[in-house]
C-alpha cells in the first residue's frame, strides 16, 4: 500500500475515534451543574449535607457489631458505677384503701461504657431515641414493691440515650409507677404517712453493679406545683443501703422517701362536726316534757341511726384494719353519748310509770276509807291534795305517815284525797335523809335536770382530752 494511503487511513481512524469520545465528555460536563447547582448560588460556596457526607452508619461508628453488649462493661472486672438521679413530675394519687401511691418521674442513669467511645473532632455527644437502647447494654433497674408501672409512649417512647465520645452514657426515661406504701392509721385522720419508692438492680449484685445517687440529696428534684387534695407534702429525701436476698446475695438499693401530712379540715366538715351536732341534738330531749313519749323516742332513735350512718360511711372508705383509729374513738364515744340519752329517757319514763301506779293505788285506798280523821290539830296536821298536786307539796310528805279522810263532796268531778300527816318524832338528820331520797325517787324530772349538766360537761371534757392527745 502506498505511503499516502496509509497516512489517510490513520487520519480517518483518528477522526472516527475523536467523534466517538466527544459526546461522552460533553454529557459529563453539562450534567453536573444541572444536578448540583442552584440558581443564584455560586458553585464555589456549596453547603455540605452532613447526612450525605457521613459514609458509615451509627452502628459502625459506635462499633456495636464488634462487641457483645449482652455483657456488662468491664466484665469480670470491678463493679460498674451507675449514678442515678430522679425528677418527680407529679404525685398523682394516694389510696388508703389499697395502701399505695402513684408517681410520675424522670429516671436518669449515668455510667461509662468504653465500648461505645467514638472519635470526634468537636467532642460533641450524640443523642438517640429508644431504638438504639435495645442494641446496647443498659442497667436493669426496677422498682421494688411496685404494683404497676409503664413507660410513656405518646407520641413515641419517652426514652432518650445520649453517648459522649469518651464512652459516658446518659439514659433517661419517663415512668409512671404505682407502689405499695405501708400506712399506719392509728391516728387517722390526724396522721402523717411516710412512703418510699425503692430502686434496685434486678440481676447484678453489688459485685457487678454499684448503684448510687449521683449527687447525693441533690439527685432528687421535685416540681414546686406538686400538690394533693388531702395531703400536705412535707419532705422529700433520699437514702441508700444494701439489701440481702438469701438465694442471690447483696444488692444496692436506693430509696426515695417523702412524708405526707393529712389535711384535717375535710374530716372536720364531713365527720367531726356532724357527729358533734348529733350528740348536741340528743340533749334536746332533756328539755322536752317527760310525758311527750313520741317526741323524745323519735328524737333519740333519729340521732342513733344518724350516728350509725356516719360511722358506716367513714369505715367504707378505709381499709379493714384490726386496730382502733382515732376517728373510731371519737365516733364511738359520741355514739355512746347519744345512746345514753335514749337510756336516760327510758329510766325517766319507767320511774314516772312506777310513781303513777303508786298514786293510783293511793287514790283507790282513799275511796275505800269512809271514816274521817278526828285527830286534834295540836298533835297532827292535815292537807288536802287532788290528783294534780304540785311536786313541791309532794316533797313535803317525807317523814310523815299517811291516813285517809272521806271526800268532802262525792259529786265533785275532780277527786281529792285527805291525807293525815302526823308529826314524826325522828331526829332532824334522819328526816333530811328521807326527804332527799324521796326527791330523787319520786320527783323523776330531777334526772332530766341533772342530765342537762352532766352530759354536756362530760362531752366537753372528752373533747378536751381527745384533741390534746391527738393534735
């Protein structure tokens, strides 16, 4: 082949090769600005997207796949120190019947796990939600003596995990727990109760995990707006000690203690004042005529039934304890006073009936007698009494013997009795004793008179002793 033919052939090959490469170069040069460039933004000042710039996942950065997180940090070494602090958000309820309380709190744990250390040029921590918690080791803290508890999950699980470059970890969660509280109701409702929320590791003994309050007493913080309708929150404080189980060993246990003092005003209005008014109402019967049987009996029965209702209502809202409470003492003593007022009228009514029977027999004997009295006035005195004689005249009969005279006029509608009163030769002291005994037995309204003073005085004395002892 001639030389010029070879030259033309090589030139044609170079031209064809250049035409094949040119479209690819042009496509690459014009596609890049269309994809990355924003109108009005210089190409030299592009802002890097951190999520796109990071070339490894979080699990790779924390090296989660390289370690066994089912085992605690520093396994087979010294115990892992785990600091705890608590912020009480609310104290929701106190139940005397169930003997428990419900509390909502933020529970935070602090420890160091060198397996989670990661390189960082800015020394900033990384914060995660609850999804990472299932992949790493966290303390197995639980609430001792808890009845119910749950982690809030609105709008997502209220769990926060914060990891620092040196391996320090903060684990926080929002929990509502209902725990038992041993209450002593011997002074109810003038009592104070101390309840305790206890935290402890479930699996790790003190040789594997050392649980402690991170900042002492300052590890517990409360909201100033916490309040209860029946209690005054007096004090929150923390303590810690070791708990021993015979089958597993010693465990670190943390205590949140708080003291509650009950408000008395509610029980004054609902229990003490009504009971006192019922006792005072029962005293009204002492001023009612002893012959008004329906009025006094109905008043006594009403006060007794009302006191029974008050006692039943108080016990219905209390646990069935085997000891006497302070409110029981007050209510039952008040019930006894009301019951005694009913018995007092029963005694008055009985003595009145007995006296009326004796008077009836005396009138019958007066009718049977026909001979008038012929005794001279120098040795005897006479007195005319009808069936409605006054009590003052009846009292003057003591120390004399009785004899009858014939009626002055049989046709008179109102019966009269003639009583022979002979002078008694007994000594003066003996005669006074007879008069006093006659007044107590025969003048039955005297029992009401004494009750008007004895019942209020005894009840006032009881109240003074009661409130001095329990307040």
